[in-house]
C-alpha cells in the first residue's frame, strides 16, 4: 500500500506496477480487521472500472 485516504480508502500498488484505489470490504469492517500501510493484501478489481477495487484479504 502506498497511501491512506479518509473513509477507509487506500491507494494500492499492484505487483504488475499499476496503482488502484481500494476500500475495505464489509466483512473486514465487520470483524474489525486492521490494515496498515505496508501490508500485502488481496484486491478484487471492479469489472467496470479497473482503477477501483475492494480489499478482501490481508496476508500475514
């Protein structure tokens, strides 16, 4: 992750070199799974806009 924005949004650098803006999924907010700057995460990209995504998993 590169940057943290208000409202639980993050700018994430992909392994391919691109960058997307993503937010936490509802399950992660419900169970209060914290995501910090520098964590590796799994992102589900939107099929309609490839610059937006949803953080669905935080790796350990």
